[in-house]
C-alpha cells in the first residue's frame, strides 16, 4: 500500500562530550575505491516509545566512544592523496519522521517507492563526506523503521552492527558500550606497491562500467528444507556443509543455468569473508574497521550447469580452505590478480551474508527487529543477500537482484527445482513441509 512519510525534525547529532580530533588514517582495505559506495538498510521494529528521541540521545552518547562516525571523509588539500577520516565531531545526520499507518501495513520495504524511509543528506554539505546518516520513522501503531545510510570506508558489516548495538545498549540505560571500539588501521596489512606492473598505454580509453536491468526476486526458505539439504549432502559426501555453502552453491548454479548460452563462458562467484582470523598479531577486541577478504571462484558455464550441486558445494569449500594462504599472499604483495578487484560483469554473482553480522540482535529497549532489510539498488553488480525471514517465522530470506528480465523465469524455475519453492505475492517462498 502507499503511505505518506512526514519528516518532522532533522539535526546533526554531535558527540555528547568532547572527543579526540585530528586525522584518522585508513587501512589499505578501507581505501579501496569500491568502498566509497554507501550501504543502505531498513531495520523494522514492531514497537517503541518515542524512538526518535531515545535513539537520538543514545547516539550522542555513543559517539563519545565511536567518534570517527561523527567525522568526515577527506583527502589532502592537493586532492590526490590517500583518503582519511577527519575527526571533526561534525556529527551524524539524523532525521525523525512519522507515517500515518501501521508498520505491519507496509509492503516489502525493499521497493524503491519507500525511499522516504531513508534520510536525505543535509543541504550545503557534500554527502560523500558524511559517514553515517539515520532516519527513525514512527508509525501510528507505535512501531518504527530505522533507515541507515553509511559509508563502507570506515567500517564493514560487523563493525557497523557493533556501532548500532552500542547505540541500543545506551538506549536501554547501560552506562557505556559493552564493547569499546578500537581504531588501529595500522594493524591491517598494507601490501607493497606493485611498481613493476606495466603502465597502461597512453590515451587508453576509460573502461566502460556495464549496467544491467536487474530484476528482484525474494526467496524464503524454511530451516527444515535447509536441514534436509545438508543431510543429503552428508549422505552423499560424508562431509558437512554450512548454510552459506549450500545456499551459495544452489544460487550460483541456478543462475548459471538460467543465463548460460556458451558452455565455455567463465562464470564467477564472489563473496566477502571475514579476514579477522587471518591477521597476525591478532586484532584487538572491538576492532570495527574493514577486515574482509574477497573470495572469487571460477568455473566454465558448461561444468556448472551439468555438475551436481554437491560438486558445486565442494568447489566453494575448497576455495574457503585456501583463504588464509591467499590472504597472506595478498599481504606480502605476492598476487597475480588483485583479489580486491574482482571482475565485474553479468557473469559474476556476488553473494553477501547479513544474518550473522549482528543487526538482528539490536534492541533499543522494545525488542529485537522484526526484519532487517538490506537494499540492493545498484544495477552494476548481480547480487544476492542472505538474511532472515521476518519474525516469528524462522528461516532464511534470499534477497536477489541478479538477473535481467529475459532470465528471471528461468532463474525462478531452477530455484524451484533446487528448493521446492512457490511464487506467492511477488515473493518466492519455501513450502514448509
């Protein structure tokens, strides 16, 4: 249904007390060009008492500890130096809004028409420099939606969830966050410059970034169906497989079967793995900056379409087993292809897992979120995000934005074969048998 959002207050929330100033250097991972993109998400709560006020006040207190979130992304005056965070205490842009309906009446917040649930940047300030923006929209029933837009340059998903959980803890009355953040970009390896690489030819045209007309499909799977898949995998291989491995394998294979025309075409699966266990010496508790490693798996389309799903799972497991060694090679500069620059294109599927980041544990004092909705608006990257179904259901929600219209039906049919799903109200949902 349609609804009107009225924005009633907006302000720049600054730290409640003085905080350190100056320059916070960013790590080699933080400075990756791809991380300049903003990450957007909706967090749906069924109830709350003056959530706009409570969260705003808790945010100000939390920024005393997480003060870089109140800073601004900047470059040296020359404009061509390394990106850094200027710890200015300028604040987090914060919007309070109301909607004249019940939160239960809101259709899937992923739809672009619900952009009013996200904050618009303040006038007169470069939005690229703002690290965090938040909007709390309260509904007539007392429920509310927290809309987030944050820069990936300062924190990865685990770090951002750590920050939001800290706000929630102070909103519940805790005197300080249970996890105090650590800002130590120097702890992340900085690979040596690849000066021996050949220079590109002069006057070489800029590469064209492909864009696609990707369509969305949302797939809900029951935990019973996933347990059955894992049990079948064990019976055929005598090995266990994780939830991520089982879902990534079926998604990659189903999509490839839908789009592949030439069996010799190479298809790629890319996912970002938590690299914290690979860093030595170990990172301090509370580290919340970026620390991930891209895993790229390649296979010919002909093999992917004809292989058993168990064989695809094994390919993913083998790649995960190489992660630690490949991370060490990257840190030493011993790579042929930069793993942090995976090939873009329609043949590449990105899979991201949100259900284990910590957003589903956020509790501002009125209960955990009913739903966490990551937004996938870009038509540059075919992507699937693994999350959780809205409570009280217990299952996995796959938010896919990975095929063009000509391939949508084929993708759905292949997923139906893999998981016994059915099409219900614009949503692919598992049969709970």
